[in-house]
């Protein structure tokens, strides 16, 4: 057995189990030993029944006196057993586990772990973990220790995973090579020891040591890949260095119906600095919703045009693509540019278009030509996929276009350097002048009717409203769409019977979505109910109220982004947060939105409260797979980045570090092609 041995070659794993393991991403022994626990049950307190108290979480060792299945009035099966440890007896209770009477027999010696409960006058353990004791010396795996709990899937329990991982570790750990050189290992424990401790810890310090080492490895690998991609990118020639005609750029900016902010002008100068170079730009613009990222991108598109180069502009949804198309037609066509659009439902472009706006559908067509000099990617999480797709197209020169990526997600700089270390980062600070701060309120359930009256009053004054309902899952389901319809009907019939409401959810066809958005823009709809966070990313200056139902289901950064969809006009705007659960800690978390309008500060707060997985999970997926590291551990991020820089500076090709090179070759799908 070695690390690449398929799990199907391990005794007891047939096709059915292999399929379940594959759902967890586990195909090889290497995958299995890197399937980390997400928590531990502390069953390390060994006690006698005589000393056990109600509420204690304990481990008891004793003999089974009896075991039988009983039935409730509803014909549900309850398995009850009596265990005696010579100091006292206790009842063990399991639900819907009739098979236990075949696995456990009277006279068996068992070790059980769980929380002591009391039923009448009798002590009991409800659904305890258990394992048989063959002899007094044998070590236990599921009881009497810190017991790892793993990510599971249907038909595959933590108990099974625990058993299987523990069985392969003795054979496989001697074959695990530590890829970290001692020069950067510092006080981190060796890799084989870390893998052992994460699965079979004897105490909490061992868990902490293992997590620190394995987290460092994940972050270090990300930093190395990012730095290597960055270095490789810098070796690639751009289509050509661009000439900057300052006079024409100023003429274009004067034509805009607003004045650029200092933040926008600063970022434009950073981008111009990139465009003058021989190497292709690969820059990420981060800015609040409404900070003017699209206008910055439009100016850069114009600069490309002045240099005889065409541009691609990619948006994540058709609605946003249409919005970009409409804006760019208005800004660019008076200056002689032809703007085309290419989405799943709209295809208005030809070989004479200077700019093609669209969704990623445009990459599947032969629209990419040798004179594409700029690619703009708006709010796309799987950065890197687009680069590869464009680079695979026919390009006789071997040169690559400039890439400009935009995001409204507030990302703390340290986190950005981890997730997007291969990109140069620009931040648009500030919002356009004249905008009134949005007033945000967490609305308790007893004040909802007052909120509805306020909304009705504002609508009658001519304002428009978004009501956002939370997605149950990241990919919207029919259940979610149905729930949105029910809520829409409740609001229309019971709350706002005299107002015109519209509904938008992910199951609508493109034409239906277009119609709803057009009706909202034309003020035929007063209140738009939407399930989708992305779909409300359309500029409606007349929308002054954002109601977010189930607000506790969203991260603070997400809520802040939603809030940024209003407040585009001169009127006062309001964001009303309706939590479904009104526990003190939940309400207190949401009240951070009342206190600050700083997106980065809110992201920092959420990082501490909720952890990086819930905040940046979507952003990580498809780019980096963080199983154990936290993006909130700034100290470890900085340490891993420093170590990666040291390695890359000394050994850019990693030829002197073959173990690291091999590791990265398996992990990275983002290294630029030769």
C-alpha cells in the first residue's frame, strides 16, 4: 500500500462504498488520510457509574446484562440495554437501531460514552457511542478518548471513517515524506506526526500542533502556487505595451455624467502603469457596490480601443451583462466604438465589434481574435478558468491580453493576498460624492407591521423597494423558488394588497427575468421580491429601501453588498434587516451593520465570528480547497507567505525542492500554460 493506492484495493471497500467515498472526494489512500475531522467528542473522562452525575459526559466500562428492542405506540423501535460496571447499573437507549440486538449480546463487555441523563429514578445514556472490549489491554477508538468527527455523506458514518483511517495509518505514515525543508519548518511538527495527531490525538495540545502544521501546509502551498503563477505571468508578453493619449482620455472622462472620485482616479493610474509595460496586466479591482468599478473598466476599454485593440467584458449573469452592455453603449458609441453583446439568449455582435459584452457563453464561440487586448471579468469567483479559456484560443503572436478582474466582495488585504496572491490588487476607496449614508435598522418581529406601514408610505411617495429572501442552498432549488412564491403571495395579498409587486427567482427563464427587471426599471413594479443575491445587482436609482428577510443567514459582507444596491440617488435610503431568529448573539452580529458602512471592517468582524469557510467559501471553491486552514489566522498567513517567498526567490523553478514541486503539480490547475 502507498499513498496513491486506490481505496477500492483496501479490504472491505467495494463499488458501493467506493461511490460514497467519492462523494467526499476520497479516491486514494492519500485522500483518506487528508480527510480531516471538523470537531472532536471529548470522551476522555473515564468514570464509574457510582461517581457519574446527571449532565456529565463520561466513558463507562461494564458488562451487558440484557438488551432488547421495544416498540412505541407509533411503531418506532427503541433498543434498550442494561450495563453494569460493578458499582451500579445504567440503561442504554438507542433509537431506530434494531440491528444492535444482533451486534450486542448479554455478557458482552462494552465501553460506552455519552451524556448521563435521568429518566424517572433511573440513570440513562441516550444514543451512546460504544465498542466491544476484547481484552483489558486493547486501545479504544470510538470511546474513552478524544474522538474525531468527520464530514460524512449518506451511508458513510464517522465511526466507519474513523475505523478505516486508523487501520491504514500504521502502514502508510512511514511512507509519508515531509516536503517542508527544515529551514522553513521552524517549530512545526513533522508531517507524519501531524497526520497521526489530527486523527488519533491523545490530548488537546496534540490537536493544536497538528492543526497548525496542516494549516501552514495548505496556506504555504497556496502562496507558492500564487507566487509561481505571478512569476510565470510576468514572463508572458502582452499583445503590446499601450500608448496613453492623456488628452483623449480626459476628453472621454469629461463626457461622463459624473465626476470621477479620487479613488477611481488613483486606480486608473495604477492600471495605466500596468498597460505601459511589456508584460500583461493581471489586476484585481476591489471596491464597494456603487464605487464605480465598471466606469473604471470602461475607461480602460477605451484606452485599448485607442491602441487598436478589442475587449471582452464578462459578467456572471445575463442581467448584469445586459446592464454593462447598455451602459457601455451609452458611454462608448459616441466615441466611435461598436459594442456587441453575447449571452445565452442575446447574440448581437459581429467581427466589427470593438467590445463584446457577455456571460461566459461568449468563450464557447470563436469570438476571441488576435487583436483582443483586454479581458474584463466582473464578479467571477472561479478566476483562472477564463484566463485558460482565452489563452487556449488561436493566437498567432503567442502574446496574451491584459486581464482586469472586479469584485464588490469586501476582502481584508491579508485574505486577498492569500486568495488572489497571483493578482495585483487595487482598492477603490470611497463612494461618489452627494450620496447620503444608508440608514440601517435591525427590525424585531414586534415592529414588522410598523416597518410595512413605513414601506407603504414611501412607495406612495414614489420610492421603490427590494425584498430579498434568503437562498436555502447556494444553488437555488425548486423548494426555494416555491418558498419565494409563497412569501410573494403573502406580501401581495396580506401586506401590500394595493401595491404592484414583482417576483424574481432562479427558476425564471431569461426572458421572464428581463421582463421583471424592465418593469421594475419602468416603475410598473413598486416592490421587487427576489431570492437571488446576484440578480438584484441592477442599478435602480429610484430604489430606496432594501428589506432582507432571514438576515441572519447572510454574512455581514453579503448584507453590506446587498445594502449597496440602494442609495444610488439623492433620496435617503433605508436597509431593514428582518432576522427569523432573534437570539441575542445573532441580533448583536447584525447590529454591526447599523454601526458601520465600512465593508472591510464588516468582513473582518464576520471573519472572527463565523470563520472563513462561511464567508469566503464560494470564493475559495474552484480556486483553493481549504480543508483545515483559516483565513482569519493572519499570523500563519504572513508566516506561510514569507516562507513561500523565500523558496521562490532561491529556487524559482523548484527543481531543488522536488517534493514541493511534485505536491504543487498535483494541486494546481492555475499555473499558466507554457
